[in-house]
C-alpha cells in the first residue's frame, strides 16, 4: 500500500458542506442559526421555574465522538504509522495488566460508530464493537504482563513491557510504528534514557532479578522507539486510543472470566480482579491466589496473610 500524506488527499470542504472532522461536534450542538446549520431557531418558552425544570424531560448527555484529528496531525508531520495506546488493569489486585494498540495510517477512515472510552460503555456494548474494531485500522494487538512480572519489576515497568509486546505484534504485520498517542499524563512507554531499564534491588531474589533482566532484554529487542504524544483523556477524543481501550478491556475481561473458573473463590468473573467488596472479603477469608499481585499491599487479615 502506498502511503500518502492525508493533507494531499482529503477533499476540500465546499460551501454548504460540513467538515467531517467537526460533524460529531455539530450533531451534538444546539440547533440554531448561530452554528450556520440552517436549523430553525426554537421558540422561546419563557422563564424557567423550579416547577418547569422538574417537569422537563431529561435526555442523556452526549459526547462528541472520537476523531482522527490528532493522528492526522502526526501523519502530516511525517509519521507513516501512528498507534493509539491505552492500558487496562493497572489498579487491579489480581491478573495481568493489558495494553491495547491500534495502528492507523493516511488511508484510515473514521472509526466505527459507538467507539469511545471503554469505561463509558457497558460490557455488551464493548463486545458488540469488537468485530468492527478488528477490521478497522491497519493493525491491532493487545499485550499483557502477568501478575508475577508486575511483582518482579513493578507496575510501571510492567506497563512498558506489555506495551512493547503489543507494538512487536503490530510491527510484525505492518512495520515499526513511528508515533504513539498515549492516554494520560505519564509516559510509561518510553524507556529510561540511561542505565538499566529497571533499577535492580540488591536484596531481591534470583528469580526476580532474572525476570527483571529478561524484561530489559525484551524491551530493548523491540528495535524501534516511537515518539510518544501524551494526551489526557485521549480515550474519549482520539479514535485510535478509544479503539485500543475497548479491545484491551474486552480481552482482559475475557481472560479474567476464564481465570475465575480456575480460581472460583474471588468472583473475578464479575469484578475482573479489581478490589470490589466481594473480592476483598474473599482475600481476607482465603488469602491470595497465585495470580494475585502479592507485592502490593493486599487487604488481608492476619490469619490469611500468615496462613
């Protein structure tokens, strides 16, 4: 596929037409002539009183749909492949941390309808989007780091490891990614500039030290270092990041549901490893499973912790 700069291929917006990048914003805006939509101005209904406010029908708030505006900016600046990236499972007490990646290029069109931050969608809505998201963009993957790896190298390093695994999968399909849009304000993907990627603890055991060294080697073996653009709430505004969040959430949820059958005491089929009241109660009663993050300060009673 020949990659061309989108700026040279996108049709100009003609008078009377809506810019597709702003379409979602216009659809959610009030219908009046100030927007230039041609919609009639609604009649004034007089001053609103507490009684009329209470009687007025309530409509659910809508958000502008995520767009490719930020990805297209990176493509116009010289990137050929741009990936949206988001994590799930960072705050869980058990199970892996997972990082989704969706790659787009200049040929990628608008994301499937309904895509947004996975946390804003019901489980059924997320699952319904997966088939379309597996066809959208030019590559996608979800990388994982296990609870054992989290215990050995820490959650930030584990996020980097999971992200590098996802990038390796898409690179095998479409080549190295040039730029990543990463949700949040902390760049956990880029390795430290100098020294070992993960600081060694002189008191750690041989197994943890070996895992740390293996993680160092695996990330260095990726062979490319995309530039990273941080964006707070990118999973709500950036289409590739929103898509990555949905794929990562669905895959990790499915993993936790499967693991719940092997470890049925903790309710992972519903809490997905997070610290819900039933999960905490089971931890205090039964102690941790082999898939809990034991390096964390788990909510354990003394009898369970010492058992």
